[in-house]
């Protein structure tokens, strides 16, 4: 985007003048602009991917300017002959829980989950944000897969084998919004090492065709399919009731005016889960509770603090 290029140039100028904080801030802003600019753009996939690449480049320039103890740690984890790329943000206190942030269908690890990760970090958590199949850096080598939750188990395996970060691996939570929320509770149901899960506006079963049409271009892009019919053929009918009922704490947050994933999905999830569970809904909330994130996110962090401190 033009705004992204403008901010990138300003950041380079600030860096040349040794205005480090200004440069860091502007590189992050440039990354956000390049990301937002490509979100609705599917006419030219090459240009879309170039814009995502520019977002990643600016993010890398930004974090290079962090103090060493605050710099996100780049990690690549082997998965089915390719790699899961991610960034680990380490809490200043040892032996603290790990929150695994899962992208929504059109997210990349450097933007929304960077800022969400900062809030969790401030609250005393370690945070790992990554691009999964069909997302960000991983899109080129692997498209979205129905068993996406296996990437999350692979991430947990890796941290268990590389425990040099003073993380409390007995306290792991997953956190996802929209499709990321679906993988959050699905992963928790299938991997007992996950202690609790946060879900915002996630589908509990296959959305109707009219709902799928709203995210058609994103679905085709992330799955590599040529039509919605091909997507449904590849994935079949999804339902959380196909996996074991979750017997660990679950926080479900929804907007009652969500036209993409209606509130009925929340009721379906609450019926499925058999452990401690809580539904927090906003009567005027839109999809992803985008107009209530200033309330929903802090609430979810308090919830995680309570459940991972026990």
C-alpha cells in the first residue's frame, strides 16, 4: 500500500538519524498497513503475497531494534517436510505458562497476534505466534489442512524437546479468533497437554453456504481450492462433536450480531464441552467481537490468569 511505503520510508529515515524508537514504531505501522492493504485483495495473488512479504520484512526490521531481552525469538519447527515459522515472546519471569496464538483464516503472525501477544506478555505469559498451513509464510509450501490441530501438537512437542526457555509446560493454553478459535478448541480436545482454551467467534460446525460465501475468496486462497464445492469436498462436514468432548476449562466469546458465525455456534460449543465452561456474549457484538475487543481481550487475559495460576 502507498501508506505502507510512506511509513517504511519514514522509518528508514528515522533509523538513519538514529531515532531508534521512532523507527521501530514506524516499521510496525508500515507492516500493519501492508497487511491491511492486501486483506480484501484477491485479484492478483502475486501482488497479495508481495504485500504480505513487505509486512513481514517491516516486522523483522522493527524487532531487530528491540532490546535483546525483549526481542521475539524466531523459531522454525519441522512439520511434514516443511517448517512452521513462529515467534516466541518470553516473559521476564521464569517458569511461566505458554499461550499459543492461532491465526484466523486471513491473519499472519506479525500483525494481530503480535499486539495480542504483547498484552499477554505484559500479563506475565510466554507467547508463541505462528503461521500455520495456508497462512503467511507457510502458504507457499502447504495450504490449509483439515487436521490443522496437528501443527499445534507438533509445536508443543518441539517446546518439550527444546526446554531452554524456562517455560512451565504443565500450563499451556490455546487462543484463537474465528477459524483460529475452531482450531483452538479442537486442539485442546485432542491434546491433553493443553490446559484450557480461549475461543472468539469460532464455528462449531460447517457454516451454511450463505455464510461461506462471505469468506469465499479467503477460503479458496488458504485451501488452494478452485471452488466452494471443492472446499467442502476436501473438508467434508466439520463438527466439533466429531472429537472428544473437552473436559478442561473453555472460554467462549461471541457477538450476538455476528452474521459470519452466528451465536448459535456458541450454544453448540457450550453443549459439547463437559469441563468448566463460560460463555461471554455481547448483544451488539459483530464477527470476532471486533467492536468489543477492548473489553473481550482484557477479560480473556484475566480468565487465563485465573485458570493458569491454579
